[in-house]
C-alpha cells in the first residue's frame, strides 16, 4: 500500500474531537511548525484574496515552502516523465482541494520558468474565483457551450505567468458538459500547445461527481487531498479505488501537525521534510 496505507492509518487512528480545521491551520498542508501568534497573524489578513492563499500572502513562510516542495516534485518527477496537467481532488467536500490547487498554481507561477493555467473545474460549487479575489467572469462552461475561442474566457491571475479559467455560468447538466469531447480537447490542446505551461485543475470530489473520474483519465497526474479530522477512511479508500493508485501522483495530508527538523547552513535556516 505504501503512501496510501500511511495516510489511511493516520485517518483511521486520529481522534475526532481533537482534529484541527484548515481555517485554523492553513499552514499545515504537508506539515505545521507555526506558533499560535503566527497563526493569528495569518488569520488577520484582510482583503479580497483569501488568507489561505499562503504562497501569495507569505511567500517566504514555511507553508509556502511546502508548496514549493510539491511544485518541485511535479516539475521534476522521479520517473522523469513530464507532467503537464494536474488534477486536484478529494474524496468528499470540505477537505481543502481548492486551497491546495490555488496555492500550487500560484507557486508554479512564482517559479522562474513555467507558466500556469488554473482551471476551476468544479462547476457545481466553484471556489477559485472567490479564493483568488478575482472579479467574476464568464469561464469554462461558457467556453464549452459556445463557439468562441478560449482566449475570450481567460483572465489574468494574481501574479505574472498565471492565467485563470473560471468555472463560468451555472449549467443544469454539469456531468454532461464536463465530460464532453470539447472538454477533453481543451485539456489536450492546453497540454500540448505550450511547452512551458502547466495546467492545474480544481475538480469536484471524486465520490460526489461523475465527471471527476472522466477528467482524471485525460490528465498526467492526480493530487489527492486528505484532510485530517474530516476525511473518512472508507471514503478515501473508495476514491483511491475509483481513480486507481497508478494515476495518483501524490497525497496532500492536510491539517496534520508535524514539527519539521531545522538545521543551519551558511547561517541561514532551512527545513527538512519527510514524506
């Protein structure tokens, strides 16, 4: 089972009454080392951009470093097989998938070379536009149901080299729209047309929407978000079974507190992580 067994063991062995929430521990994606005062400072952030977009508000913080580690793993995979498109999902709702997708996308854009296209593929319950503090505009569903070029529906992101395709207008048949041939063509075209662009898709939870499984077949990798204290072991097992272990590139274990080891190198502090 490997990494899956470790995650399921943590999910199964935790104490529900002591589980923290993402809002209380935004920095705990892939680990946590912040003091309560630092948490309060983050929670006090005001403005249109969600305070959980930590790579934007605190780009030099330890949480932002965690996303850089995730970014590096995607950009330089162990098998050297290029990853150009990533789908971020979870077993059920409220597990932090949008937060992870947005932070990952901004982190990619902050790096030296690649550009990033962030697609809000959760057209049932879209959250990307609100988290990024963007003005609502036409987006994915409008493109899929129209004959207009994709460029008409793209908006600028928060940082340079970042483009966003919002979810678009509400539709009555999201599963049919999102599994259309045009959606498949969109992913393939965006993946193959630009050599220096990565695509990050925030998708609906695996166990709640039919379209996620279809979308997962057309991306290079899937990131599964599991939230400590919220995710249920059976639901996570079911999601992994549906997606297939071979398709899951990695698991972000969200809101789990660990203390990273610190060491000094050339009088600067660095951090070492274990996965």
